[in-house]
């Protein structure tokens, strides 16, 4: 269930703080070029932005059997932390985890940080998705740990292949917004 009032406000914040499109060409993490950029961290590191993001994601997960929420650092970090905190307050606690880009070279030498347990039903999140490669890396690592990905959620889908890729692989993908919501 998407909370409409929260969704309307989150889109306003995204347009105001995260959308960049004036007179520049942007390089994306995929290597592609774009005439617009959505800097999700400007919203997920904003108090109101991350609160609304977490509320909407929790609304999408109500009624699901979720044992963890995570994703690839750094896009997922503020999202999963906020979801964990607010889900606790709402009586629907969802532990968070973070997938590193590379394994630690010291200590426990972990690739995944947090209380992730084998056989957990998990949700993978990211702020902005283009082709889905960051999410794919996170999915791969949690599946190696014996977890089942029950849902993949992005704040914004740039509509450049991720949705189709996840559908082909059988993942339930939801984006709160698409590039069309920005009239791009």
C-alpha cells in the first residue's frame, strides 16, 4: 500500500532537491550519459525525505513476512537504517543489513554487515535504479548466504532496463516513482 499523501510530498522533495537537469551531461554509474541526474542521497540523507521514504516502503511491506532489508552501500544505507528504526516504532520491526562493494580485509572480513541470517526473506532497496546492476550485486550476495529475495524496491526507476531484467529473473520489483513522474 503506497501512502498517497507521503508519496506526493516525497516527489516534491525529489524534484526540489535531487533532480539535476540544467545544461549538463551526467555520467551514470553504468557508464551511460544522461541529460538529467537524480541524486537520491540528497533526499535519503534529508530528515523529511528519508522519513517519507521509510514510511512508504514500510507501507509496501505490510502483510509480508520480511526478515531483513538491505542493499548495496551507499545508496541503500540511509534507506535501510530509516526503515529499521521506523518499522520498530510501528511495531513491525525489520532488521537492516548492508552489502559492501568488496569484502573487508580485516576483522571478520565480512561482505555483508548486519544481522542477516540464512533462510531469511529479504527486501533489497536502492535509491535510483538504471539497469539494476547495483541491486543485482546485492541480490547475488544475499542469495549466496541462503536468503530469499522477496521484493526489490527503488525510489526511482530511470526506465532503462532494470524492471525488465528483474521480471525476467522472477523478482518482484516495485519503484515508488519512474522518470515519467518527473516529466522527463
